[in-house]
């Protein structure tokens, strides 16, 4: 196993450990809402990819996409609850954000592609 593979495996293990601890805390502690849990999940996933980037390990597109997705979902859920909007509006906004991410992602130049 190469150094990069070992480091990548270590980052994945750390990420899973952090996620399980965070999810357990969200379930255990009453004031932590699902929105806050989603925000924490997004930050953990994006943090793992930031660590990969610092160690010159290729980033995982799925981790980045899911991290952004959960961060936005959490923010929308918190905004919905603060503004006392119906839950279906939060879901509709989430679908619009997902559509925007899916639309913009192919338009952004990938660093591995020449041209």
C-alpha cells in the first residue's frame, strides 16, 4: 500500500469516527437540532477534504458534494425554523440548491483537465 493510500485510509477512518461521535452527540443532546447536525456533518466532510488537500492527496468529489449538500441543508433547516416557515418550503429550497450544484459542477473547470 502506498503512502498516499495509507494517508487516504487514515483520513477516511478519522472522518467516520468524527461523524459517529457527532451524530451520537446530536441524538443525545436535546438542543442540537437536525439542522445543526447537518451543518456539523458538512463541516466534518469538508474538513476531511481540506486535510487531504494539505497532504496533496486527491480530493473525493463525493465527499465535497455531500459536505456542501449537508451544510446547505442544515443552514436551510435552521433558517426555516427561525423564520417559522413550513417544512415543505425548506425541502423545496433544498431541491433548488441541489439542482444548482448539479448544474454548476460540470461548468467548473476541473484542475486535472487541460484546456
